[in-house]
C-alpha cells in the first residue's frame, strides 16, 4: 500500500473506527499475475512469498478473525488503528 494512502486511511480511521489491511490473497483479479497455469508461482509471486514470513498467500477466511474482533464488544473502544492481516509481510519487508 502506498504510504500516502496508508496515512490518509489512518487519519480517517481516527474518526470512523479501525481498518483491516489485507496482505496478498490470490483471487480472480490477480491469479494470472501470481500463479502459472500449472499452479506454481510466477516470478512476481515468488518475490512476494520470499518477503512474507509465513511463506504463503492468505486465504479469504483468514480475514475473519480480525473482522470478528472489530465487530465484537471487545473492540468497542478500538479506533484509529490498522490491523494487518498479511502473514507478516508489512513487518518483514518494511512497508
């Protein structure tokens, strides 16, 4: 995520709540960029995986934990934060 967009999101989050920042998840829009027809990773996919401590792409269901937390009473005083769900990518690669 670009730094300017990240900063804007932080400023908006102070007023409106918290945000989930998903990492790399393979979907219909990016499948051809990240995987070859045989299921192996493209060069771009390999670069991302090599910078992700968990060494894999996320699956959509893995966003549920952060979403459930933010929708629960446990997070009723949580605001102005960004929760990365990215397998450690943002911490490891310095994004």
